[in-house]
C-alpha cells in the first residue's frame, strides 16, 4: 500500500494501543509516529516498560502513557475518551503460561476484549482492530481458545452496536521473529551460554515474519477495514530445527565457540503445543478472498456487500504450515540480519 494512503488514514488521528508496551504495541507506536497523529495513548499494565519507552521516545509530545489493565472497564473508559482508532494488542500470549493459568487468560483475552469492545461502542470509536494469532484456528490450547473467542467477540460487535459508527475487525498472523519471548531470543541466549539449544520437536514447523512486515500489514488492514473482516497475513514457514542450525552457525563464532561445540537437545513438546499451525480453516476458506499480501475472511452475508469489490476469491482450502513453502537457510539468515545485531 502506498505510503501516502496510510498517511491519510492515520494523520491527525487520536489512537489508542492496548498492550502498547509489548512487541507489537511498541512497533505500532514507532511506525504510527511517522504519520503525525494527534495523539497515541499507550495503555498497558507494565509500568517499567512504559518508563523505558517514554525515555526512548521523550522527544515526542504526542504520546500519552496510561497504566491500566483491559480487565478494568472503568480505566478503559478513561483511556478511550475521544479516541478514533484502537489497536487491541493486550493479551496473555505464552502457551504454557495460559495452560497453567487458564482463567487468568480468560480474564485478559476474553473478558478484557469484551470490556474494550463495549467501551469502544459507548465512546463511538471509529475503528477497533483486534490482534489475533494462528493459534486461534482449530485451537488445541487455552491461549488459542481464548484468542478464538476474542475474534468471535470482535466480529459479533458489528451486529449489536446499533447505530454507532464503530467497525470491528481482526488481524491474524503467526510468529513474529524477534518479538519479546520469541524462540529467537531463547536460542540466542542458549548459544551465548554455549548451549544446549533446546528443541521441543525437530519436525515442528511454524509460520514466521519480521516485525517490520507484521506492523506494515496491521496498518494496511486497519486502513482497509470496514467491519467483520478477519485479515490473515500470507506468511512463509520454517522448520524450527533449521532456524536453530542457522542461528548456531551464525552466532557460535560471535561468542567464541565452534558451531560443532553447541549441542542441540530434544526436550519434547510442551503442554498445548502442536507440530503444525493453521492460519485459516477449510470453512473460512469458503468465504475468503485475497490481496497480494493478505487473505480476507468475510461472513457469508457481509454487512457491506461492497467489501468483496476488488478482492479475488481464493481457490484453495485451508492454510497450514504443513506443506507451505519454507524459507531457505539463506532466507532465514537474511531475516535474522534485521533481528540479531
């Protein structure tokens, strides 16, 4: 999408980002600042992360930092006052943590999302974009199940909002390499400590993309959103074992080791993990369209029929990391260049 179109979408806008100090949240903040919004409110429950981000971006007078939690509806009401666009990135996202603390995941990912949707309707927000994950597709773990509910709640808000102008849409994508808590950070730390590099399963295949690409597509989806859509980013995949091998070859010499000195240890799948990931089900594929960068899932009867205009109906069923074109070692190396300095 041309830069000037995104600029027109976000220039002089009042924007709220929940989970604004997380990896996606901070990426959105930095990118949106380039479009000169009136204000960006950064809403999160991480006081220290807010302090660090405020120090980093202290030259920007159009940022507001609000400590709060999406579980607290009253605090959300204050945060959403006079806001036009909301990016909802607040979530509990780590699979094992959600498995062992399931109701905490429900309180943040489900109840917190519903709180935001209702406040957005009451405050007559223009757009709400909920950030979702491939784990919401045919979920096998608590995190995925709660994110599926967050998607369903977001789309359903289009039907009961009454005469309010707010449109609600979702974006769904896989793993963002280099995001906080990602496997890249884990592998780098393990290699720095001379191993072992731990693999849960050598046959595990994951969808991946760079942070820059993820942020660009989130903004593009926000510009396109008219309500009800689930925007699914087209993503390549990789074997986790290939990623580990590439990182060992790249980083072992940096830390004074020979690549052969770094052991790779298989530790078995963690609770809630699966070998392959899905970005779209076969049922969704029946109502899916595509652009160059994204798939767009619409209901059978969209609220706005014109949403299908300019979109091409897809000719395949489902979208899984099994059988998807995988990145080569050279492509993984290039992707890591922007992450590991």
